[in-house]
């Protein structure tokens, strides 16, 4: 059975479902503040702070960009969220929904938004009062760059559509003893006609210095539609979880969830089917793949083996998130093997 039934209670006595009404645009990510018993949600153009009954007690709204996945640093009391400001179909759709001006290619940019949750004290707090933006120069460079494959020019190096998944966790392998890292995952366009977009890309930063990545990892998953939607490090299993919109290339299993073992040592090798990348690069291997319906719009491990996972939907013209409690890891393995990794 690929999906476990959510339970009514767990060790921490959290609600089985936290229902949040989000408005016009759908939920992108969730994060839990266990000490304060609060949940944080991103609804594309809005950040919500809710109690455990789903009541919105603080918000930042009207963001003309794609506020995506998020993660919470309990020590620093900051939410870190991905923020895309771009000119593609997603960016145009958000601007049109808000009734504001679309972004031009020259104004495209990508950020980690550092949100001070204790400054979100009411509804519609001004963005600049609670948020510090950290530019992701590496993401912007790959988004804007064009490449040539077999004489054909393509936009977006590696198929980069920007960034979305984000989480805090240790380093891989021996570096896992290093202080906490922030991982940011690229978005990847689902183009069936190119061969260089079959890797997901993770940037690794020291959490106290987001000016430049300390590592850039490539993970051969097969092509995925818009890349890693949500990224989560789970302390209970010591693994990294990549929730994606599954791809369509027939030569791949097209899983919707990939798992990376944090104990693995990254390896250096040439990228397969990326002829313009002449250098050897850091790579990671998928340890497991599975088919799971939920997770792409919110993935939040609680650290004790239980999870909150977003079940998104729409009712009466309004988007909602049912953050649903699972008392154990719901991602049953379908047994990804070496044919997927190489």
C-alpha cells in the first residue's frame, strides 16, 4: 500500500489535520514550529503564520514572485523559503493573478527569503519588515544561460527553471559532522526533446553564510517536471527526501519521491548526456525511489519519525492545505536501483 492512513494522534499530540485556507494560489510549502506550536505555510504569493487549528494569525501577502518550499530553523527562529522572480509561464501567471506588472527577463532573480517569524505579528505585515533576501547567483546564472546540444540551442543550462525545494541538514559523508547546512534544489523544466535535464541539482550552503555555495551536487533521477518541489531532511532516518512532480521520459521509472542517504560520500565524475559540461562534477546517488501522491506541496518531518504532509485542494474557488499527520514514514520503497543512478 503506497499511502498510509493519517492517525489521530502521535507522540507529540499534534492534530491529525491542520486545515488552512489560502486564497487564489496553491500551497507550496509548510514548516512546523514545535516549541511555539505554530505552522508556517507559503501560498505562492503569501506567507502565513497559523495556530494548530489553521487560523491565520500573521501574514505577508501580495508577493510578486513564487514563494515556494520552506524550512524552519528553531534555534535562530527563522523560516528559510525559496523565492523566484522570473519571466516564464509561472511568473506571468502569478503576476496576472495579482493584477500587477509581469517581470522582464532582465529583472529575473532568485533568492532564499529569510523570514523572522517573530516579526510577523499580524496580518499583511510589510515584506521588508520581516524578510531578508539572499540572492542565489548560481541559480540565476544557470537560468539565464543558453547551451548548444548537437547544433541545437536551448535556453536554461541543465534545464534550470529556477529553484524550489529547501531544507536544513548536515553535510554528506564525512562532512556530515560539519555545522548545519542549507540545501537549495533547482527547478528543472520537463522538456522531452533535450538530454541534459535528467539531473536534479542541489546547492549546499553553510547556514551562517548564504553568500555562496560550498558545494553543488548533481543527482541523476531522470527528468522531473519543474524539479524538486519540496526537500526535507529527516533526523529519524538521517535521509534527504526529494518530492517532485514525476517526469514522463519512458526510459525512467518516473518516481515522485527520491531518497538520498546522508552517509554517502559524494563522488566526482562527468555528467551523462550533458556534452557542454566538460568538467567532472560532484554527484550523489539516489538510494530509494517511490510513488507517493502527496509531498510536492509541503513536506515536514517532525524528527521523531512522524511527518506533516500537505494534501492540497480547492473548494468554493479557494485553494487550501490540509497538513496531514502521518505517525511513521509514509514513503514505501519501490526499490530504485543502479539503472536509475547512472
